C-alpha cells in the first residue's frame, strides 16, 4: 500500500495538565501499530483527535489518505473506534439491542451475521442493560460493534483493559483475523507489553504528549542490547553506545547499545571484556527513552 493510514503534522493541543505535541507521525497502511506510554501521556487524547472528538489547537490530520473533516461521513464509515470509556447510557440507550439498531442503521457495511457470531463469542446478549455491563463487558461490546461493519481501520484505546485471560486471548485473535482480511490498518494503545510482542508490527513510544520514537518492533527487539562489561567506562564513545551504568568501585557495569554488533566488535577491539549480553524488554527501552527525553537529548528514531 502506498497511502498512509495515519498522517499527523504539527499537531498541538493544550490539555489541563499537559501540552500535547507538536506531534509529527506517519504510519503506513496495512500494519498493526501499538501506541505505548505511561498513563497521562496523552494517548487517549490523541485518539480522540483522530476521531474528531477533540479539536486540536493546530496541526493537520489525514486518515486513509483523506483530510480529517467532521462532514466526511464516508471516512467515518471506514473507521472503527473503541474508546477508553463508553457513554451509551448517558446518550439514552438502554439495551445492547438498541445500540445494535443504531449501528445497523448508520453503517452501510453492517454485517448482521458477523455481529451475532461475535456477540455470542464474547458471551453478550441483546437484552442486556447497558448500565449493568462491567467495564470489561463494555469493551467487548464496543469491539464487537467496531468489527461488525468491516472498517478499513481500527483505532482501539486500551481495548483489552479489564478482560479475563480468555477474553483477552480472543480479542487478540480477532484483531489478527481483522488484519488477515487484507487492506486493513490497526492502531491501539496498551500497557500490556505482551500484546505488543504478539501482534504489533510497529511500536510508537509516547510520553508527556510527545513521540519519543517510532520503531519496527522486531528490529527494535533485535537491535537493543545490554552488555555487562568489565571497565564499562572504556565503552564511552564507541559505536552504538547510548548509555553506561556503572557504580563506583564495582567491577562490572552495564552498557546500553542500539547497534549491538558494532558495539560488541568495538568492545573487543578496545580490549573490554564482556561478561554477559542480554536483549532489552520494551519497558526497559521506554524507560531509557524517557530518561533521554527528560535530559533534553533527542532519541527519536524512525523505523529501520
């Protein structure tokens, strides 16, 4: 695919306790992208702006090659959205069936057979009262509705929060099945790093309203390593070395690298003994990027 699923340029929004942006981000169509960051970093607000539910102070957004426009009903038909919290009862809907009637009327791609199958799969019933659904059940219902009109792109805000392990696994399976239909794109926010490992193609790290980096997941996990070395300070300035952690008087310290092959060779040439090498987990990489951000040092990288 040549078009971008999401193109964001210069996006800014002043929130109560956060200055979001400027955000510049381009995500190619046809991939699963995980938006990862701490609570309060602005992930949900970013998705709300993508859905035209919150107006940015400045910047431009394109979805599926089209400029975001509240009047573009055709674009809305192509996007499925699962919000962090639902407001169905406040909007006057009492039952699951009443909500189905609205979706079936509004979305031209509504697939009644798919909806009924998914409703049963997630153990939901048409007669259930919306205000009596648990948060996990609300998320399952929102996910079912988003899939049932076969959109071209899914925007999911913490879709698996509050789910039991069985429903969690089913939702990941259905997210994968959605992508396997072809011509689909998916962006989801999550705190569950196992989800990123299982289904994401790309990872966007987000903190304090800013993009810290956009990475191809497999290259990221293969390309960041920690070396435990003797005389770690001798690694300063070597290729790929991002950070050195050494305690005064300690015989061994840590060297963090995003080019491990080059770093390992340079350490050997410098006569520095490596006692152990280990890949870094996503939370460790995010913690490092946050430290760099707080220190005012750019660590933003694009997919390799």
